[in-house]
C-alpha cells in the first residue's frame, strides 16, 4: 500500500517543506495538476510580497498568505494579493485543522492537522501534502481502513534523525520508516503497524514488516509476506 500511496513524495509548491525551502499553509507537497476549485476565503487588495514570510495565522483556524494565484487554478491571475482561508477548507475539509507558527522563532504560520485527521491530504489545488500534526506527540500512523496515514497521539514513539540521515527502525512491532522535520522542534514519525498489516513482525535487522500472513497487505519493499506466500495485487496469497 505504501507504493499505492506513492510514499507521499517531497516537492515544493504552496506548502512548508524540509531543509529550509519554501514554506506555506501545509507541509510538503507534490507537484500535481491543480484542481480549479477555489476556497471561499477572502482576498485583500493591498499590495503584498509573495513568499514564505507572507504566510501567517490570522487566528487558530485561519491562514493568510500573499499569492498571485487567488483562485488556486495554477495560473497567475492577479497582482500579489493577500488571501485568507480556514485551514480546514485549505485541506478540502479532509479533517479538523489548525493554524500555528512554523517554529518557536518564526513569525510564519502553517496549517496543521488535528488528531484523527489525515497526515496525507489532497489540497484545494489538487496537490498532495504531508501535513504536520497539531499535537506534538502525534505520529502519522498507517490506517488501512482509510488507506492513509492519520495523526495519532500518545503512541510513545519518537525520532530524532531526519532527512537522508534517517534510518528506519522498529518500535516494538511497529516500523518507523520516516521522520519528518517540520519546523516545530519535534520531528514527526511515519509509522506502519506490522500486526495490522496481517500479523506480521517488525524485523529489527532488516527494518521491514515480515511474515505477513495470507490475506494481509504487502508490497515488494518493506511489507513482506510469510513463507509460502507471494505478494499479488497488494495482498499475500499462496505461491
């Protein structure tokens, strides 16, 4: 399924990203064909300067930023204009979302997803973003029921290394395969539950979920079927 989700690749568009690149209303986003649906937010005709420093929280639920694409169709249709929209709507109402500072030392704001909301969200632009969870202790936990990663609190899982230096590891029977540095000083783990995949086991040597039973969810990289089984159409079936 991770392959189906595309590993939620990292690229730059409107939203925040790792490594000090552009930041904006969400977290990192994929370059995707924009959808023409615009938010019901309001625009301010005053002159402004586009860029990450223009992004700010007007309240705990609303974000504003300077843009030349005021209807989010992927084209410039106006001079730089400050646009304001609720974070929930920015994430196409995928879950309850908040606006909070990008970091303790930055005046910039970003939208974050509340507990239970998806960490991988399709924006009003049509792009995909990896959202930061509002609760610092939350992780992005795979939820097979919704085919997505969901902000889940009180897991006891933490990670410190980020970017290319990060190495996947097992936390009990859970595989921590990514650790995103999203600006708040608390790196956010992305976690697969090997048991939920089909009574698999997290192999600490291989850093994979192995031994997934018949009917369980698999891929060809980190979710490996048990003996006598093969991965076919993302399911473990007899060889």
